[in-house]
C-alpha cells in the first residue's frame, strides 16, 4: 500500500461538514466504488435534523406513510428513549428506491457523514439493486409513487367512511401483515399510474367475483349441484392470508379490499429486507470499511479521520458474548461483515482448511466472488453456503436445543470439526423465515353453510403459537365477517383450537 | 451523480397526526393518568406537561408467532467452556424461554409500561375535558357594545395617518424600476460603446472624438431622464385598512371569597387555594382577560391582595354577608355585568354568625344570583353542616343553573368536586 501524503490531496480537515464537503466526499467515494465495480441506483442524500430522524423512525423508514396510531406509538417510544438518552439514533436510514434516498443527520461530523455515505449510498444501495430478492419483490422506481397513492387513498377513505372505520380495518390488516406475501409466486411490480387506472375496474370485478362465490340463487340443475357440493374451497390451502381475504371475504366493501391490498403491498416491499438482514448489513459494513480505508490509502483523508472511523466501525460490528449484559442476539452487522471479510480472505490467502471447505472460492478474484454472494442468496442460504469454520471459531458459536419438557438445555454442537456442519445448519435455520414464523394457512371454508373458515397451523418442532393468537384470530374474523377457527396440528395430532368467539380456547391432548 | 438535499427546513412534525391518533385511541388511559396526577401534585404546578404511563400489554399489537414450548433451537456466540453434549440446568422459574439463557432481550414483551410525555396544553385539555363553564353562552349573545378594529389588508385610498410606508415604498421602487428600465438599458449600451472606443485608441482621431462627445451627451441625457423618474407617486401609496368587528365579551372577573376567621386553619385555606387556582386555570382557557378579586372576611369584609388573602391571619367571629355585600358593591362599581362574565367561588368552613345565614340567603337570591354566571360555594369541613349550608341549599334549589355547592373533606376531593361542579350539562352540550 503506497501512500502519498500530500496536504493538497486531503478532502478536508477538522470535524465540520458542509454541503460542498459532502459533495466532494461523495464524488470521491463514488469513484472508488466504481473502481470496485459496485453497481448502484442514483443517490439522493438528504440532510435532516434529529427530530426528523425520529419521524423517519416512526414511519418504519418510509419517506411517507398513511396515518395510523401505531406509528404515533412508535414515535412516542422513540422520542422518550432518545430524550432520556437511553438510545442514540441510528446514523442513517436508507430507502430502497430509485433514486436511493439516504438520510444523514445534521448532528454528525464529517467522518460520520462519509461513513454513512459509504455505508448507505454505496453499500446498501448496491445491495438493493443487485440482490435477487429485491429484484423479484420490489420495484425501486415505483415505490415512492405507490406510497403517495396509498397515503392519498387512505386519507380519502377516512374522509368518506370515518377515521374509526378505517383504523379498525388497518388494525386487522397489520395483525396479519406478515402473512401477506406469496412466498412462491412472483408478484407484479407496483406502480401508481397502473394502480390508479386499475383500481376502479378492480373494485367492480372483485365484487363480482366475490358475489359469484356467494351466489345464493340456484342456477344449476340438480346433477350439477350435486357435483358442486363436493367442491372444496379453497381448492388448495392458501398461505397468503391477506390476499385470500382481499379476494374472497364476502362482506368487505370495495375500499376495504383496497386497504388490504395496500397493506399487502407494504408487506411485500419489506419482505426481502426481513430475509436479508445479515447479508444486507454485512455487505454495507464490508463496503464502508473497504471504501473508507481506500480513501485513506489514496491520501484523501488524514490519520485522525481514519482512526475515528475505525472506532465507530468497531462499535458497529462488535458482538457481545451470550453471557454479556449487552447481549441481545447475534449482531447481523458483525456476522455479515465477518462472512464477507472471510470470503475475501479465502480468495486471497487461503488455508488448507479453506481449500477443503471452499474449493470453488479459493484463489478466485474476491470482487467477483463477493458480488456473486451478494446477488444470489438470502440470509439462510448465504450462511449455509459461505459460513466458514474460521468465522464459527472466531465467534465461538455453539448450538443449543431446549425441550420445554426437559429441565436441562443441551449443547448440541460447538465450533469444532465434528460440529461445524450441524452448527452452520442450525444457524442458517435461525434465519429461515418459515422457521421463524409459524406456518398458518387457510384450510377450508364452509361455503354452503355458515361460511365459517378454518385456518390450519402446522407446528414446527412442536412449538405452539403465542399468546396473541386469539387476538389475531379475532382480527381475521373481523375481515372475514364470519366465524373463524384456527387449528394447531402437530403431525396428525390436533393440539389446540382457537376460535374467534370469546373465551373458547380448548386444548386437545 | 448524487443529489444532495437540505431537508432540515421541512417540517419536523411529520408524526404529529399519528401522535394525535395515538392519544385519541388511548384517551381513557390518559384521562385516568391525568386524574391521578392532578390529585397527587400540588395545584400550583398543574400548569405543565405530564408523563403518562400505559401498561404495555394494553397497546400491544398482536401478531402470529411462536410461543413457549416445543423444541427450541438457537445458536449463541461466545462459547467458553461448553462442549457438545453438555447439559445445562435451566434457571429456576425462568421457564426456559427460548434457549433458557442469555435471553437478555431489551425488547421483551414483559409487563413493562409504555411511558411517554404529553405537553402542558394536552395535559390541561385532559384535565378540563368535558367540563364547561355554565352559562358561558348567555353572555356572548347579549347585546354587543364593544368593537375592535381589525386589520383587513391594504387599500389604495385612505388617510395619511394610516399610510403603510413599507408597502408604498415597495411599490414606488418597483415602479421606478419599470419606468426607467428602457433608459437604463440604453445607458448601459452607450457607456459600453464609449468604453470600447476609449480602450481601443489612446490618441483619438477627430471623428472618434466627435463620436465620443456625442456619446457623452447621450449619457448625460439618459442619466437625466432616469433621475426624472418620480421618486414617489400618488399611485404608489398604500394605506392600512381596518374594519370594525363586534367584540363578544371575552372578559371575565373571578371573585374569590374566603372566610379568614379564627376557625379557618392554614390547611383549610390551602384546600381553598387549590380550588381557586383550578378555577382560575379553567377560566383562562375560556376567556382572554381575567380579573381576580380577592375578598376576605371575618366580621367585616375587605378587598385584599393575593398574598394577604392566603397568608395573613385574623381572628374573631364570622359574618359572611359582609363579603357578599362587598362583592355586590365591587360589581356595581367596576364590573358591569353587560361587559363582564362574573364568576364567584366562596370557600368557608361553614361557620357563620347564626342570624347572618338568613341575610346571606336574601342577598344571594335578591342581588347576586342575577349578576353572576356562576357562583360556587365549597365548604371545607368534615363536621356537620351548619346554618350557612342549609340556607345555601335553599338558594341552590331555587337557582340550580347559577348556583352550586359542594362539600370538601380533604385535598383529594378537590379535583373530583371541581369536575362535578363544572361537568358539561346535557342541555348545554349542543349549544
């Protein structure tokens, strides 16, 4: 690393930032990023105050959202914590859109601003653009337009039907939000113009379809009716609960269906982020580290700057041990950063162990391998594919199994040669959405009788549902309009039934 | 290429709507918290915000998720002494949630309380929610005798005393710009031409000299022309415009009447004071201007300052009617009921000269009840009621709309009694 330290090359001195400096740093960082082949959306860097950052927090990082009390709650919580000094605000928020919007806080010094630019505007940004999940599930160019549409639509509904009414519908939709995604189907990209154009049409058609299902006037002759009686609805279990309700709930008004749709689209927008925490944060951390160091290597920043940076960076990627009072699970920044850094190391300085475990990677150009790893995986498969024994040793990972019936927990694997495989699988599983969230699907609807609906929960490792279940079933009922029953199955054994009627939880054993 | 935008100038209260939605939804909780706060803190510092606490489970948003039970699996970092196959006893009573250890999650769904701050304004809103000043409307509908001048923009005609100098000068400036713009443009051209000639030739040829002279002449002419543009013209002038608006009576006077005879202890006075302050705060929310008149009495009544009212002590007997008479006099002298909304609050421990209670009732019914919007009497005593209470009871029976009385035993009663006295009446809520 040859380092030329001419005063004139330095971008700035002193901690203060200015708009010119931010521009200079951004240009320099973008040059370096381009040298490394990072492909990004155009950037839109917005400077905001800490109050505005709290606003941004409250709207789950969306630049504009519809009104709902839960965002108010979020805001009050953030405000209270911040005022009491219980937590600092994040340095940045970045939005998956094109142009990619990144918020910088005015309180930060120049080093932090540069760090955030490298992290968000080039790290996260290139991830949003490159990762297959984001490409499949979100349309970065359309999201802002869609948010505008959604906000306006809900505002109009509130004017027409009353805040109360809209709030009830939204509450129920939010309760089911994590069940608003087709995991195995490709969605249609969302855009405002199309939405608007199709909305009226959709209202009519939807109502028609629903009516067809619930037609009460007999139109067929006897024979046909008999065959119809064996018609099971839905013909296959439905995992996308919100979609099912939007299309089939008999009593919903057209505007309610539209609101379900909006919440569903939001869920879809956040779906990739929920599955790529480790990859996404790790990628951004890896690149802010690489880009900032390169700034120093090219003589653009001084020593004090890079030392200050390293301190911040170390805080970001630190991982407390399980027995530390600061421990709150695995830090996705730390794990992701370690894996990417280790991939680079294996490309450049492989050991014998690496040759055995990762014959495909060893000796390859690291930029290409990293790019491949970023594009084609989600957390679960990424860990399964790239978590090396060295990283497991560095983190001193160990896997534990906890059977509720046992008074002991059992250590299953640790970071040794017999444990690596199992440990890696266990960790990957932890990031598997279908393991993290219960599997609940619409099983059948009694379309000829009382229109009651049955949801089926298939247990994973005999784990029961949480205490919210009855509440959520009630929300489901509010949208469906008729009785709802949720059955919890462990294999062939019906373990528990939750129904939407009050006080009617029964246990089968 | 990145765009860099300064958003700091944008509003920072993007969440305020959502915040209001939240407050609306948890109105019941907040009201309860406010009520407790009012009872606990001293009324003096009622005029600030409050920390509201709501149990977390009440604002929890439910989601499907895994509960405790079954076989949990988790990977932790930082192994020190474990090796595979180790069995670790679960901590007692912890139930072994998740992995049974190290689950020091900072956002658990325990029974933590959700705490947040409401502002002073919001706090008082909740304190006085659903309270209304009785007979507030009546006065507003009375014949309006007062007017106020209000700004109504700017007009081009008016008296010199109402000349709006800034607007006039702005117009003049704009007009001068427009009227001289042609000349100034030409002047610039001519000057440029002259400068060009001067720059080119140092020793000037005769025909150029002639040209220069001509140009100089032009310049002088143009400058004159520009100067001739009038500095201020009649149609530049603008005048402030005012309109007369009828002024509903927004003035109120509050009479605080208190017995300071020997039987009133400092504690009783404190209770009275809190009640008075509460009433004062409440009135300030409804009226722009409030006068407070303090009348204290033992055997004779006297108008005093606030300090003297609450803290100086006197001894002797009690004649309540003296205070009522003084109040009537002050109203006649200074607070004409046409212009003022009159409220009165009287606090006493119930002692009175026996014969006097009858007189009180008479003065009250014949003179005072018709003057005031509302007269409240609080008796601060744990003992049995005496003659004054019974006389006033008759007043209340005859004039339920403008006279009310309650008994207060201890500090905690103040706020409930206050609420009770000023509860929005059904028949008024629609007005």
